[in-house]
C-alpha cells in the first residue's frame, strides 16, 4: 500500500464527520476494481472508524473487509442495512 495515499486519506477522514465516513463506506459498495489507491482508502477509512470507537465487526474481521452491503451507524456500530 502506498503510504502517501494512506496518509492523505487518513488526514481527510480524521477531519470528517461520522455520517460522512459512513457515506464514504457506502460509496464503495458494489465497486469491483481494486488497486493500491483503493487499498489505502479502505484501510484509512476502517482505521478512522476504529480510532473513533466504532464497532466495525459487521464488515471487517481484522483481515477481510466486505463492501457487499450498505451500512448505517447504530449506537457506535456499523450495521448492515
């Protein structure tokens, strides 16, 4: 993963609201392409959610991240819609 891209996304997500982070997650649902920029985006997004104390276990098991379904925030947890 490109650290420059990761750092850019991490800074952007750190300044974002929680609803904005959820929208960023949902914007990735159904996208099939994958490259180093998307890897940096996805990792920075999950890292920021976890940093804020959000339970991401519905979409991330510590290794695999799933963008199969849209999510919403419910009591500091991402839940599948």
